[in-house]
C-alpha cells in the first residue's frame, strides 16, 4: 500500500478517494483487512462526534462522511469475500 491505511480511510471519508474493484486490485489481503479496520475505527470516531442540533451544515457533513464510510465498508467486505474464493 503506497499510503498508510489510516490516510486512505481518511481520504475515503473526506471524499477524495472512492473504493471500487479497480482500485482494490492492487491491494493484498492483509492490506484490505487493515484498511477495513481503519474504516471501522473512523466510523466509530465520526459517530461519537456530537453535532449541535441547530447546525444543519455540520449535520449534513457528518451524514455524508458516514455515508461514504458505510459504502466503502460494504465495497471492502464484498471485495474481501471475493478474494477468499
């Protein structure tokens, strides 16, 4: 992996990187596992952040971030299952 897993996970959460099968082809199994753990950790951290109720923009940003992390998690788990076959 060219970048550390925590950096790739942060880039996914911020929308700079999108995980898809073409991007994931260059990763080995242990790298996919590490990236999955980092995505889960970042998801927990994002969910634990408290956003003021009157701040609609911060709430939308948090929701988009969680959506990106969730989608990346699904893509990674699907890719991981295909790697095990």
